[in-house]
């Protein structure tokens, strides 16, 4: 500001001085020109009188310091007192001659080739039609100025130094109090009365700015809190495709570093690949797979009055939905297969009997096959209904569970199968209080023990035991000495209708819903079930239930 005031004062003074000199020069120019023309007019009148009286001879005998030229109407120079008229060019187009021929008289001026003198001309038309012209040579203003150049230069330099000092002092005097203004309370420290309105505005703007900063800070904190807590990934790009915002979910998915912000998305390989695929699509959404997760990506442009401001990318984790859709398709395929197999058998046997192509002695055996397949269908339907009931919690009532009483009918119903395969079951219970749904828990443990009996084989040991883990949890363990479950199938054995390779290869009967019923029954009681392979071999199913206090 100080420099600006200094230069403004300096240039203002210099401009005023130059304008003054220019105006004075113009005034002198016109005054001198007027004087020169008046002198020429007077002298021309005298010469004209001589010419009118004495004619051409009078001009030759006339002694004058001015240049006298006689010009014919066609522009031919007839006489010149300072040159050879025969060698002079035609003067018909000269300004003063043209004016004299048309108006009776005319003026003009022309600079000399050196620009140090100026020629003034006055021409008048004579009664005989010729034009009598007088020319006077005077020093030009440039010549006059050149004579006083040193003096003028000295005065100008002196004035320039004086102006420099005055402008510097004035700028310093004006700016110093302004620089000392307290910007936090400008109204109380205004150096000049003229600045008081400005100081009040500064004070008001300070308050508004502080309020805006506080609001922006709160909004930024709220936005950061919201975006950080979002389960969805959020990415914001500006109109030039520079990364403006990415919440933690998006940063983790695309490996975004702090240095990537405000840079082009093309510097982030994973994001660049996704965004370029989105741009090639007609619809602004697609599926994106990352680390066994499935995301639905939606891209929307952000516009302000039809001008593109940026792009927003949202990533929704639809892994659970995708898995459910996959399970639904598998469920449809599996249930179709499971229903089709016994129905095909029943239809085949019934058709043979109906056509009468079976022997009477084979009818009981065929009827037995039909009964077996029908029972298989009933068991499948019964298990499906049980599973649906668990999901909907239909007609379920909680009771205090007595473990020995709960297990007694299950063991009794399986005892014949244990005996047939020479299997032994060891049961160890603990008096741990627990409230649950008895029918559901009976289905859970029946399916676990039945699976253990089926897959263990002959002369194997089975066990059911309970462990008190801590103050909040206890465990129920169902183990057998049969083949171990392959690691690749441990996560899938609880899916509906899923039956491992072991069950198919050994042709073990079942609906494929047993462990699905077990899982849903355990989840209904806020528990967790896992399958393990002990170091001694076999398979161990471990259920962890919350104790009574935690459950409530």
C-alpha cells in the first residue's frame, strides 16, 4: 500500500507538470502562429500594393527579408526572390495556393527537413489571376526547447527529486498509522475519521468470518463423522477428475494414500480401472469384486446449473445379498433334485405295478420301495417345515432346560442304530441353567448325534459333553471317530441341501437339511457352532451358548 501511494502521488504530480507544460506549449504555439500570420498578412498587403501599381518590375526592385513568390493560375512559378523560378516545381497543389485560387487567400505551415525551423505561408490572389505568396521562416518550438535543454533538464531533475521525497514522506505518513491498526478490534483503532466506516465493516466481517469458520468447522466435523461411520464406500471427484474425498471404507478398498488426495484418479490404479470401466458403460452402475466381497458401484455426476462440478462414487457392500442369491439358486437346484429323485422312483415303481408287468411275488418289494421313497419325501418336507418354523419362530415357548431329560428320548430313538453298528455313546452333562426352546434343542442334538452315528462307521466311539467356559458362556461338544470333514467343506456343511462328497460317495441317506436345522436352532438361542478336526482325528462340533444371565 505504501508503494502504491508513493507511485500514485509521484505519477500524479509528474502528470500534472507534464500537462501544464503541454498546455503552455500549445498556447504559445497558437499565439506565435497567429503573430506570424498577422505579420505575413501585413507584409503581403504591402507587397500586393507594389505589385498592383508597378507590376512584375516592382517585385524585382522590392527589397524584403521574406521570401516572395509569384505563381500563375496553373501553378507555374513566375518569380521567386530567393531562387531560380525556372527550376522550381509546379505549385498548383500547394495548400495555400489552392485556398487563394478558390477563396482569395490562404494560410499554411510546413516543417523544414531538419525540424528545427517552421515555414509559414500566406498567399493572395491578384486582380490579374496570379497568386502572390509570402513565406516566413521561424524557429520551431523544438528548436526553442533545445536551447534551454540543460536548464530544463536541471529543473526537471530537481523537481523529480523533490517529488520523490515528498511522495515517499506522504506515503509513509499515511500508511504507518494504517499498518498499526489492530485487525482484531479495528473499530477501536481507526487512525483517520474517514476510515471509521471501513473499520466498522472490518469488525462486522471479522465476526461473520469467525461465525462462518465455526459453522464450516462443525459441518466438516459432521461430514467427516458421517463419512467415517458409513458402511458404504464414498468417493468424490472434482470436474477435472481430481480426488477430493474418500472415506475410510473407500481408502481401504482402493488402497488410497494421503498423498493421493487432490491428485488425478489415474494415479490410483484400482480406482482408475474401476472408473474407466464405469465410463464405458451405458448405465452408471456395476458390480465390483474385492477380497471375496461384492460391491455395487453407482456413479452420479454432480451438476450446478447444468455445469459439471464433479462425480460421486458410492460402493454398497452387497456380499450378503449376493451370497443369499447364490444360496437361493443352489437351494432351488438342490430341492428340485432332492424332490425329483424319490418322486421318480415312486412314479417308476407305481407305473410298473399299474402296467401289470411285475410278478405278484415282487409286489410287496416294490410297495416297500414306494413306501421308503414316500417316507423320504415326508422327511424332506418335515425338515423343510422345521427350518421354516425356526426362521419364523412359530409356536415356540421358552422353558428351563434339564439336559439329561432333554437328551433321554434322543438317545433312546438312536439306540437301535448305535447297537446295529456296535457304536458306543458317552454322555457327560453339567447342571448349567439355561432357558430355551426344548423342541428346537431336541432337533439340534438329534441331528448332530444322528450325523455322528451315520458318518462314524462300525465300532466307533461317540461322545456328548458339556464344558463351563467362563462366567458368561458354556460349550456343548459332540464328537465322533469317523472321517474328518475336509477344510474346503467346513463352511458349507451348514448350508441347506448341501451334502459333502463323503455322504454322496458312501450313499448315506439324508435330506441335506440336518445341519442347516442345527445352525438355525443354535442361532435362535444366540449361540455359535463350529466344526473342528481334533488332533486324534474324527470330527468335533462345538456349540457355544450364553449363560442364563447373558441370554436374558
